[in-house]
């Protein structure tokens, strides 16, 4: 009985595709609608050749520039965009959900269209500004992508 259970568990685990993704710091620009002190952090996330769930961390330099500011996220697909309606989740190193794949991150990554003003999960289901703290690095998880070697840009706009 134990062997059957372990075999079933292994088969279930082996059928879950786990891909890799890297997120790199692509710099900082001044947004067009900028107010005093507003910044726009650019992070490029690229998937490998394995479709499925992919996980990466936001670079520490980006986290340091966002420290203690209010912000939101825009997603722009790369030259080869991910699968339409891929889900985005961001969790910080404390385990706090910043953007939920079943909430404001549901279906936000598109193959050709950009998604603007993604906000975090607030109380009672309301949206809220993101408020990162540099010591608590963000981990990004994308699910439902089946396009190999695809990418997207994550613009994180911070306001003072």
C-alpha cells in the first residue's frame, strides 16, 4: 500500500511542470506622468524553455530604490509574450502576499496587450497601493505560461 501511495505521489509531482524565470534590473526611468520624486523601475522577466509555473526574485537594487514608497505595477509583454491570461503572484520574504494570483494578479499577463495599474490586495477585497520595504525581497511567481523563451517587462512606478 505504501508503494502504491508513493508511486501515485511521484507521478502527480512529476506531472507538474516547473519552469525557470529570471528577473533582472533593467534600470530606472522618469515616468511621463511624473510628479516630484516619482520613479519608474524596469524589471525584465524571461522564461526558459520549460513551460509551467516559474519563480524568480526581484533584484535587490530595485527593492532598495522602492523602499518605503507607494507604487503600482504595469506589465508589458516582450517581443515573444507569455501565454494570454497568465497569472502573477508576488510574495515578500516574510510570506506577506503583495499581489495574489487569484485576486488582482489573475489573468494580468497577456501575450500582446499591456496591463496597467496593477494594485495589491487591500482589506475586505479592496485594492491598495503596493508598499515595499527593501529588507523584504519580493518573489514573483507566474502560472499558466506555456510559451517557451517568452518575456515581459514589469514597470514598477513609485510615488513619494
